């Protein structure tokens, strides 16, 4: 019998952007967030989904890790979507299997720091398979600013396709 997990958008359902690549056979139109029992959030809907698929990372392939905040400065008006928190390229599959994120850092890690009174922010990690013999970089225009990063353009420019793995967590300002 297939194991089921309860998934709840917790008032956080968002439309998946039309440009975001979907795996074959995908029909979801809303991002489904796993409920982790955060006080004060009331689920509007509950979905059932299968247990996450586990994949074995080939040792000799390279990967790109991206961490973004799509809710900057807040969910109601995310005018600085996507806030870039971390980008690492050339991560070897062998290092990923060992739990190490070693590679070429394009954007240094910036810890989550939602502004006061901005509500919950989603912090998303996307792992992409890096095309062979492809040098990935940020343009001179992208480097100085972290906010309003064109994630779609980055993914398309370097032919990254659909993420091989994604996850996210929620947090808010410590005084909220």
C-alpha cells in the first residue's frame, strides 16, 4: 500500500508560474506545502500526495543549487521576487551524496532575514542538474543586487530545465 502524506497550503497556496518547468504528467496548478504544525495558521484545504520519490545522485554529474525567497519584501506585494540567497554551481554528485555543498559559489549564502511585519516568507532550495561542459555564471548586471533576480532567465539561459529536487521552509521575523 502506498504511503500518503497530508499536505496543507495553510493559506499559503500560490500559483506555479507558467514558465516553471513541470515533470512529465504533472497536473498541479498550486504549490502544495507540507503542514508542519505552525501555530496560528489555519488550513484552507488539504490534499493527499504520495511519499516523495527518492533518487540516487550519479557520482560523476554536476549540480547547481539555488536558494531564493519568492516573497520579498512580503507575500502581498512580492515586488523583489526572487531574492537570491545562495547560488552554487559545479557541485559534484559524490559531494551531494556525502552531504557536502562544495562547488563554485556565485552568490554567497545570505541567511533568511524577513523584514518586521512582513509575515511568513518561503525560502526555497532548487537543485538542478548542470549541463555537461556548461560554464554557469551571473551577469555583471545580476551580481550587485540580490533582489528581483530573474530566476526564470537564469534557468533558461543555462538550460537547467526542471529541478531534480526542491524543498522549502517558512519563517518570519523574530518579533512578529
